[in-house]
């Protein structure tokens, strides 16, 4: 059924009236399963009190939607209007938003049917399980963690070279979304300039499954890999880094500004890459390990 046909007759008639210049009345009435007589009768009626109220209310809905930067859907707009003394139900707000062509952003950007989710995740297996890494920039791993500034959450996305354990890119944001993870990926790509065929592994977070992030990987020639269902240890290297960062550096510290947090993160990442000894790297730092690998390659 056409989406317009699921609305009330008054809404259908209003839709036809708004679009009568583009299509004939006869064609539109037939398409939306209403009679021409009914449409013309509706046109001759005086505007009801409710219709007049809708006209005034829709401007208030537009204003709240605009003030929310387009983020709010009908539940939050209804609550915002109630806080302003306007008693209105969520369903009426939803109807007026449809009429005005407005919609919230958050629910639509990332929600997909479970069938689509299963199909997507089945197409992205863990590509690292059977890969023997012998050099840097063969496989990267990424994840997101939570940090606090002045009592408010901040989100850090990080990218690590799986072979050398070197942190090659990171980003910090007030929002946990695909823009956050894309920024960390772009930072790593600019710094390392990897060849096509690199594997990027992450958990199944929506910020890595988002279309825009997947398209970015495709453009860069990077193969996507994700944790197996219920296998959190598939991304243990990133979990280990975040644990080390928080226990060794951030534990007991408080930050009043983003600048303070960024300064602390840069300091620890510099220490982690250049000085911190890793038992898995024969007690070398990631930078020293990569240098040793390059020297051995030159000799061979």
C-alpha cells in the first residue's frame, strides 16, 4: 500500500490539494482510493477548529525541530512542547511532522531490520583468524571506549597495528557514531599510507557497521573483518590497550576540558608507542619493534 493511503481521508485530501498542479485530480483520487466527489466536498468545507489548531501547532513543531538541529523525532518534540506549556500528544506531533516533511535523525540513520543485520554480519567474518602476520600494515584493529570530561561522556576511537601493537590513529568526540570511527581511520591512513588489501578488524558496533564507514573502507581498498558472534576476545588487543591506558595513565585523573583530556591522551600514546615495553614483542616498544623488523627485512 502506498504510504499516503495509510493516513486519514482528510490527510489524503490535503495531500492531493497540495499536489494538484503536478497531477490531475482524477488520477490522484484513483491512485489514493478516494472519490472526486469526496475531495471536492472536503474543499468546500470550512476549516475546522482542529485544522486551525494544527496550522498553528505545526509552526511550533517546526521551530522545536529546528532548534534540535533536526535530531528530535515526535516523542522528544512532544515532550519539549509540553515543557513549554503546549499540551499535545506524540501521535498528533508525528502526524504534523509527516505533513511538514520532518523527521528525526537518530532512529533512521542506523536502524535496520534484524534480517538485514544477520545478512550483513554473516557477510563480514573474522578475517584475522587464519592470517599469519609477518609485517606492519597487514592488519589493523579498532575499537571505541568511554572517557569523561567534567562529568560528561566523551568517546575515543583508536586504530592499532595488529602486528606491532603500535597505535596508528585515534579520535575523540562528544558523539559515538560513524564520524568518530572514520576520523580515527583517516588519521591512521594519512600517517601510514597502507597498501590495498589491508585487513581492518573491529567488534560489531554500529559505528563500524554503518554504510558510510563501510564505503570508506571500500574506497581505500581495505577488507573489513568483525568479531564472531559472542566472541569478545576476537578484539582482545584493543581491549588490552584501553585497559592499559586507563589503569596506567588516566586512573585517578579528572578533566575539566576536552583540551586537558587530549593532552593526556597524546602523552600516553607517545609513551605507549615509543617507550612502553611489550612482553609479546620481546620487551620492545612498538616503534622499536617496527624498526627492528625493517632492519631485518633490509638484511634479508
